[in-house]
C-alpha cells in the first residue's frame, strides 16, 4: 500500500531509485576501465622510451599520478552517489512517517466529531430532564397551593371531608415525589456525564492543538525535504557535468598516448643517435674544462696586476725620494708590459675562439643545409656565393636552420659539394690566423649573428661547433660524418619537441585535475551541509517521536483513569440503590406524620369552633 501511495504521489520507491542510478554507475566503471586499458597497452612502449632516456621517466610518473588521482576521484564520486541514495531513502522513510501521522490525525478528528455528536445528544437529554424537573416543581407548588386553599376553606361546614380531598392529592404527591427522586438521580448521572464529556472535550482540544502543531512541523519538514531534493538534483547535474569532463579528459589522454607512441617510434628510429650525442657532449665538456682553465689563468693575471698596482700606490704614498720614484716608475713599466702581454694573449685566445666559431658555423652550414623546406623558413634571404655571403649564411643557420628542422622534423637530401665547401672554409679559417682576413671575417660574422638571431651565442655553443669541426678534419670522411651529425641534431630536436608537448599536456592535465579537485571539494561541502540538515531533521523527528510517546503514555494514563472512574461510578450507583429505598421509606413515614398532624390540627380547630 505504501509503495502504491508513493507512486500516486509521483515519488519513486528506493528500488526504482536504485534502478535509475545503476546506468550512471556502469558508465563510471566503463570510464575507469578505458584509461587503464589504454595506459597498460602503452606501458611497454613507455618503458622502452624511458630506457632510451637513461631512467628519466617524468612522463610515466606524471601519468601514473594522474591515473591514481582519476581513480580516487571516481571512488569519491561513487561514495557521493551512495550518500545521495541513503539520503533519498531516509527522506522516503520520513515521508512515510509523515503520512502515518496524518492518518492518525484523521482518526483523532473522527473521534472528536463522534464525541461532539454524543455531547450534543446528551445536552438535549439534559435539557429535557430540566424541563421535566421544572414541570414537576410547578405541580408540587400547585399541590401546596391547593392544600393551603383546603386549609383556608376548612371553616366552611358545607365542604366535603378533608380525607376525600387529601387522599388523591397525597397519591399525586407520592407519584410526583417518586418522579422527582428519579429525576434527581438522572440529573446526577447527567452531571457526571457532562463532567466526563467536558474532560473529554478538553482532551480532544489538546489533541487537536498537538495535531495542528504536528501538522505545522510536517509542513516544515516537507518544505525542507523539497529543498533537499532540489539540492540533490543540482548535485546530480554537477556530477553529470563532471562525468562529461572526465570523458573529455580520457579522450585527451588517449590522444596524448597516440602522440607519445608516434614520438616513441620517431625516437626509436634514431636509436643510434643517442651514442653519438653522448660522445659529442663528452667532447663539449672537455672543451668547457679547457676554457675554464684559461679563464682562471686570466683571472689570476688580473689579480696579480691589481696587487702590483696597489703595492705601487702604497709605495708612492710612503716614498719621498726621487730614487724611489724612479724605482717605482720602473716597476710600473714592468707591470704595464706584463699587462699588455697578458692582454695580447687574451686577444689572441679570443681571436682563435672566434675563428673557430666562424669555421664551425661554415661547416655546420654545409652539413645542416636541407632542401627547399629548410631553406624556405630562413626568412627568404638569397644566398651569396662570395666569402662574406658564406659567412652570413653561417651566422644565419643556427637561428633558423635548426628551427626548420625542429618544426618540420624532416630529413632532406644533402648536397653533393658539402665536403668541398667544408674544406674551402677550413682553409680560409686556417689562413685567418695570419691576420689577413681575420678581422674582416669577424666583423662580418658577429653583426650578422646579432641581427639575424636575437640571442647571443654562448661559449658552450662555440666549443660544440669547434669540436664538430675538428671531428670532421680528424676523420676525413666528409659525407658519412655529416649525415650522422645531421641525424643526431634532427633526433635531438625531435626529443625536445616531445618534451615540450608532454610538458604542455601535463600542465593542462594538472589544471584540469585542480579544477576537478575544487569542484569535488564544493560537492563535499554541499554533501556535508546536506548531512548536517539531515541530522537536524533526524533530531527533530526523534524529539517528535519522544513527544508522541509521552502523549501516548499520558493518553493511556487518562484512559486508565477514565476506566477507574467508570468503575467507581458503577460501584457508587450500586451502593446508592438501597439508599434510595431507605429514603423513599423515610419520605413515606414523614408524609404519614404530616397527615396525622394535619388531622389533629383539624380536630382541635373543630372543637374550638364548637
């Protein structure tokens, strides 16, 4: 019956709620399985990629962390669904309790109506009895008046005897007195009934007031339940939105896994390039060490020069003689010579480094020159065939040539005259040590690099380029070595693209996870508020239940008191029956005494008159 009642009201039973909520749970489980399967498939490929990168696996760590966060969020969503189901079930139970209370209120109203009808009937009976009492009193007064008339009329001798007149009157008086006694008994019984009915009416009024208060509480609870239902619907909509966002993120993760696979294939295709890159890095480190030693020697020379200057200044302040001044001048001249020699050495080292840079730039220009795609990205400048044009192209290629290889990721065919161009530039660079074309090449190469590429060239880059150039000269195999170096550079920049793309995707995923965390925190706060409201409602229901129990106990006590009162009334009626008989006997004897006294008075009056 309760289920039918819920269906009539448009509310769903707990079974129907479970049936409605099942498809959402299944969808979440499917969503859980999809990324796990995709990531497990890509596990071996990721391991290979990590082995190539020498144990550096930030991508795998980040993906595993994101998977764990997604699983935690799914679990939290399941817990939230379970809490929502429990809240709905408790609300249904509360609605059933409210309906039972309304049924009890209807029953109490019916009882009140029945008691009111009984009271009205009893009041009518009381009115009839009062009317009869009044009539009996009027008859009694009339009889007394007749007696007075009879006594007043005894002086007349012609009247009939008094006994003939009194006997019927006495009979009527007896009947009237019997009726009066009966009426008094009825009045007493009616008074008792009226008192009991008044007490019942007061109790009924109390119950009605309590029922009205409960009805008001029930209305408040219904309003609160409606608000909770609205909030639950809002939470369900937000959960749906979160599910959609989760699906989108899963699709993005699948796309990222596909891109990772493609990039892994590209990286695995250039597996031999990793060893060459290591050798190149080792050589670069050696060149950096050499440069550091040179820098340290220069710094030591500067420190010694400063110390000599300080000593000379102190000696000049303290010395007063001209001979000492001459000695100091000699010392200063020696210090200046040493400083000039050190400056010349420094300039020579710098010129050597710059010449090595120019040579290596030229060699890299001949090596890393690709077809029309690689040339088209370098701002469309026309190549020059002179020596200055070659140097400009050399200074231009590190900024744009490598970018073309990074963006396109395509390895083109090399020119056939790359080895001859490399040898020519090497000869020119060796001649530049003599001082003839050194300043010209430097003046041409450095401004072009500053103009074409906004960033300055570091010392590590110079050393890397010089190392590559010497490796070309030492081996002597021009074409093969150039092809290997271009492959190394190409694969190095492909790995950089991979790292940049993965970093961007990881940042977006972190932002999405942060947003999801914030939304889930908001959900948790809303659920906590709902739980607090439900707790308050449960407390209110418990208080109402306690009140109802107390009222039921009071009603039971009152019913027991009513039963005891009825039993006492019955015993009193039983005891009052013999008392009524004695009273009637006493009344009869008193009547006979009154009549005898009246006869004696009549005789005395008659004797006095004679």
